[in-house]
């Protein structure tokens, strides 16, 4: 459609719900909608073309198409026979293909996803989020929707402004999409059958200093992720300047238009779809999320302390599915002649990490105290040593020698989105290796 058609889908593409609206009785989480009630993202881009460009090939746009998600999820589904485990493995589509789920296909991961209607393949998209009017639960996609009836009768789209006057559809201000709750509906995930916490990003934020009781001091999810743009990582450790502009070419100038890049920390998938700018933005976010320091006071006792501070993330490091994201410490010690005398946390020839690597992660268990690789089998959380927002984690490394004078100790904090050990198990065309990003580095000469 032409750019002179005026819509109101710009301000907050994924963070929408209207806590102040009267919700139609038919708008319930269990409600199934006809597919033609949803509007294609390209239609929205007719007016909100700049916002659509930001969203295109973002991780929200690619949530259904992400090849790492697809292959890993399908691999973890294979061979399951326990009903509760199958239920969890099948449930990924609720957040990855939400328009499909609420319109009837796919209903589960093992459906023939090649038959997914085109609009549903667009992932977490304009009309899905801007049709949200309430939240029923803070996990497993608890959005309540009230979509219109397609382009002929698009209905009400909900956003952050109370003075919008679009021509194409009606608009309503909704308080909820200015808060973090709308993010929590998918960024908290509980096991579909066992209730185990598999992803707790919203809860991590909720319990963090960023969730200040004073609304004027509170930094919501949007306050970082929807202020970011190229060159402006907008983390807790950097400036978060407003993004002045307008939602469409013809609408009023505003102090801030929420950005819709939605890159998170994913440096691998967006690049596969031509999103090099988003790949670079993910790196910018990662390198402004944490700091690393060394304490050499215990070297005479053959010990080295490494301190990692979560200085920029509004949630734990790493966040997301905590047993799959990898943040680890790589340490090397070289003597005065530059000979390597100690190393830890280095990738081997298979791009895997040794079991003694210091990794910040969640370890899931089978209910009997045994670790599990497949989160579908997770009946408990065995441990969680991830770094809370604004907190510092100290790791003590035991050495079998006392480093000599003029030795150089180097520690790096590294990130990648998935353990290569899991990717190596998946049959067929090799998957990965995923990019490794240096989040922080420190060197010290003894």
C-alpha cells in the first residue's frame, strides 16, 4: 500500500496491551480467530515504513523462521514418549508462531510447518501485538487479543500515545504497553506440564533495581530495547537518548518514537537473513552489558579471583533459556617469555567447552537430581549461577603453581547463543558454529 495511508502501528510493535480498555467478552486467551482478521505487516509498512524496516529481519520477525530454533526444537522433540515431556516440546509455537496458534495452525511444533499460512510465518508482528488488550498470565504467552476484521475493518490498534488520529484504523492509548508486563508474557516460560521455570527474563527484571518503585526512576524493557538503534546500544551502563521523530511521514513530531530492531544478543541468526545492521547492534549491546576484573592478591596461595559485574543488562547474564545461552570466562597466563603456562575456557577443535570451564548458566534436572540436556525433561532447576542485574559474581580459580613475576594474566568474558555440543548432536547439515562475542576483557601483568 502507499505510504500516504495512515496507520498507527509504529510506536511499540511487540509491547502492546491496553490495561485501561474494556475488553470484549469474546477476547479471551482460548479464543480462536479467523486468519483474515489479521493484517499483513506489509500493509502496516505502507505508512510505518521506517518502523517496518527496523522490524524486518529482527528476532521478532524471524521467530518462526529462525533455523537454529527450528532445528534444535525439532531435535529435542524426537524420541520423547512421556506425555508431559511431549507437551512441552510441542509448545514452542505459542510464542514463535503466535498468529498461527490463535488462528488454528500450527497447533504444535510437529505439525507440517511448511503449510503455515504466510502471515503466520511473519513471527511476532505488527497486528498481533497492536491487537493485544490484556495479559492473563506472566508466562507462556498470556496475551488477550481483540483484532479487527482485516483491512476493510481494521478495528482499534493500541499504542503509547493518547492523541493519535489515524485515518486507516482507530487508535487507543493503552497503559500496559508502556510497562514490562507485556514483554513478560513470552519472556517468562514455564514447562507446559511440570511448571519448571525455563526462562525467567521478566522475573529477573521484576526483581532487579531497574524495577524501581518510583515510576520516574523505573527502567522498563522498552526503556532499553526500544531505545536502541545503530550506534546507540541503550543499555543500563550507557546513555539511552530519546529517538525524536514521527510514526509516519505525515504524523506529528514526537520526542520519542520507540524503535523496533529487537536484536537482543543474537549475533548469528539476523545475519543469515541479511540483517547485518542488527548483527552489529547485538554486538554493541553485548559489549556494553558487563565488566570483568582480576584480583591477584591470592596468587601466592595459587588462587586467582575473577570478578564479573552485570553492569548493563536489566536482567541476568545470560538471560533467555538459561541452560542454552553460554556466557563463560576464558583465562590465559603467559610467562615473561610469552609461553602459555595456564589456560581455561578455550574452545576445542569441535568448538566445545571442557567441563571445568566457568560458565554462567542454569542447570536443569530430571527431578531426581540428574542434569538434563533436553529442557522438555526438566522437572527441576538444579542450579543457577547467572549474574543478576547490577550484581557482581566472583569466581576463584585454583592454580597448581604460583605465577612468576612479569607473567601476564588475561581474562575474557565470552558469549554465544547455543552450546556447540548440542548443535553437534543434530544430524544432517552441520549447524554452527555460532559467533562468539567478547563481552569484556582484562589483562594484568604480575
